[in-house]
C-alpha cells in the first residue's frame, strides 16, 4: 500500500461512518499523511455526510482500542491528515451537486508529474 501511494499523484480518502474504527482506512490515512509530509503526493479527504471528525478524546480512548500499541505513532499522522480541508460529497444530493463536488476533489489532483519522484 505504501509503495502504491508513494507512486501516485494523489490519494483520495473517502471518509464515512466507521472510517475511524477501520484499520485499513486508518492505515491509508497514515500513509497519505506520510506521503504528503514527504512532498510527493496530494492527500484529498472526501467527507460523506455520515462521517464525524474525531474529537481529541478519540485519540486517547478509541484509537488505542482500534490499532493497539501503534496508536502513539499513528495519532500525529492522523491529526496531520485532518488539518487538510476536506471536500464534501453529499451522496443524497442532486446529480449537479454531486458533479460539482466531485470536480472540486478532482481539481486538487496535481496535473504535472515530477518524473524523478515517480521513479523512487
């Protein structure tokens, strides 16, 4: 997963109910934040109406239950990821609204590719 993300121009992470209790989704969030820190990949959070952003208490109580001892390593990356303004995706909205929101997410994907960073 990390190698795929590192070779991507962007990663869109769709946030929905259960995201913050899902080990694979949390791993994708951590990898996206790490790639963003390294400057090679755009991380784009896409927020559905069912998603609730984590409170400070989440990092103390829930995250350790979900990922165990790795929570101390993961917490700063997850917090870093949520500093990025999310794109809303109102899945029950009209086609025009969904189209506009999808275009907003796609507009964040960098168009130019740095060949040297892709070949790492």
